[in-house]
């Protein structure tokens, strides 16, 4: 199967021969369909706190921050912005003035980078943006998104501000971790270094900024149509990034009690940050309140527990963690296994036609039912999606330690059966690409998951450059 040269390639990617063989086997066998019970809804997997509950959760988070815990804001930021400028690249190639291009050029002064395009129009303006300013090759995190009198900001800087507003510890430290591509690492470091002191003075904090790259060991082999290793024109194996699910390794390396996860492009200017900050604190308050109760139950389960008490703890798992335990298991052992897991609380917004995965109830091979975030590619019966009232904006807060204070090995809670295969091409030849279980999908499948409704105003992604013309980004 593998030549000596192949084995050398595997070693350079830190992939064992056994891993490579397992990946090739997945191309041949595929992935099993999930047993989806239903979409989640308010009162059926999704919590909508009332005003009194909101107040209590907000207080719980403020109290937690005062107790010297380690909190980290984790921002996946490795994606290039090339897809954001797809329409502009097509315009340079064809010269065709579509409605999209007309809108861009008519409002170019409204962009935070618009001043640099002054005096330029048509293809000249677009070419200057994409090539001279390098916007066609830079990562999203380093593009100017929002205007301010004191200096316009990139998404990276907006995440610094967010961190200062809801994740500042008692001693004034704000921990932010960016996952970036190797090619952009130094650019990110330089950008943050240029602005760090200014923002520390403005928000009365000290930023502790760290970076990581996707590990080579999370790359996956490509395969041909028959499931054999795909080889490039030089006869070498082709490796591809395994998708954002690879970042579970990066998250696993974070030394923290609580971690916020939010995509790089989902930011708003300061005038709209109040809702973002409030609901980040709210879901964090839900998390630490649940965590406190879970830890108390686990300590209690170390001793003798009556059947009546076991039933009460089971009710908690079902009502508060949305985890329904199938009958037949040793209840005490099962409860320990269910409770002693990482916890994540995920903001969910009403489904208003925006793209994104959704919250569903899924039954596992043991018959247990729990909440999962699924992408459309994981849902064989598409009619289930029509019943989804909410979707996933990637708004997570996670608890990474167990009740004894030990860091969970997050890799133990991945469901490897939830990857998927996509069709790609290389040098004009078709290939199969293996995607790892997504970071907030299968990579967190065996976490305890709680969904909380948050307002749509907290979800403001930038998928195309003209999204920056929306009121939320002006």
C-alpha cells in the first residue's frame, strides 16, 4: 500500500501508518447516518430564560470572574478572505458589472478601507484593493471592518475589545487565543503588537495574547474514486487540512477553566456591543451555574446514594442538561459517566434564513438522547431541517475541567463516526476529501450540551465584502 517515500511523507505530517489506513478505510465504508429524534425548540432542548433567571445568570458570571478563574477567548482565525471577495475576483476576470459590483463601487467610501480607494473606480479600485492592499490574500482577521474616529478596526481588534468587556479576570487580565495559518502568524503578531498598548489603556486591562496553528497530524489523506491513496502528478500522496474539527487539538492545549468560542468575522462596532456582551455573560452564567451543580452531584456520587436521590440526579440530567438516559444501565455508574464530561452552553438564534448548522436531539448507540449541533451534510432526511426553529451562530462557552480540577482530554469526547467525505479536484482530477468531525459538531459530540436562545443581533457574520455595508457594520 505505502512505499518508503510514502512512509516518509506520513512521518513529516506526524501521521502514523495505522491512522492513514483508517482514513482510507473510511473512504470505502463511509460514515453511518445519525439517529436524529427531532429538531430542538424552546422547551425542547432550548432554554429561554425569563428576566429573573437572566439576572441570576449574569450575577453568577460576574461572581465567577471575581474568583480568580482562568478564562480564555478562543477565536478560530485561520481562514483566508479570498471567498469574501469572490465577486470582485470574477469582475477583474470578466469585466462584467453585476448588481453586486455596482453596489460595491457605489458605496466604496462607506467601507472602513474605503479611504485607500479614493480617486479610483471600476476595475482599478478593485485591483488596488485585492492586489496592492493584498486584501485578496490576507486573512479576514486582518481586514479593516469598522470605522472609528481614533482609528479603524480589524476583526482581530474587535475581539480584543469583546474580551475586555466580558472575559476580564479580577486582576485585569484578558486571555485571547487565535488559531491562525502559518503564513499569517507573523502578520497577526505584528498587528496585535501595534495596537495592544492602546487598547490596554482604553479598557484598563492587560491582554495575554497567544496563537496556535493547525497541527500537521490533523491533515487527512485524499483518495481517488476507488478509495485508494490519491497521488499528485509527481506521484506523492496528497494531504488536505481536516477542516475546523482539527482545532479540537488546539482547544485541548488551552489551560483554562472556561473558554469562549466565536468565529473571527462575527463582530460589530462598539455602538452595538451591548447585546453581544450581555448574552455572552448570560450563557457563561448558565454554564457556571450548571457546572456548580454537576460538580456537587459528582462529589455526592462518590459515596452511598439512595435510589430516590439517584432518581433526582437523573431528573437534573434530563431537565437541565437535556440528556435522557436509556433504561437498563446501572444508574449510578451511568450518571457518573454522563455528568463527568466537558460542558458547553451554546447560544442559538431564531432561524431567519441565515446559513448555519442547527440544534437537534440525537439518539446514540446506547439509546441515550442528547443535544447536538448538526450541519446539513449530517442530516440525511432533509425534511427534519424544515422543522428547525433555530440555527447555530457559533456562540459557545465551554467548561474544560472536571470536578476535581483536572483538565479533560477533549480528544476522548470526539465521535469519529461523524466525519464526512466531500468531492474535490486537483490538477483537473476528481478526488475524495476526508473532513474530520467539526469542532462544534462531532468533535464535541460527547460533551454535555445546553442550548440557550440569544437574539439575532448577536449574529453578524461577514461572508461577502458587501456584508460590511449592512447597518450592523456601519
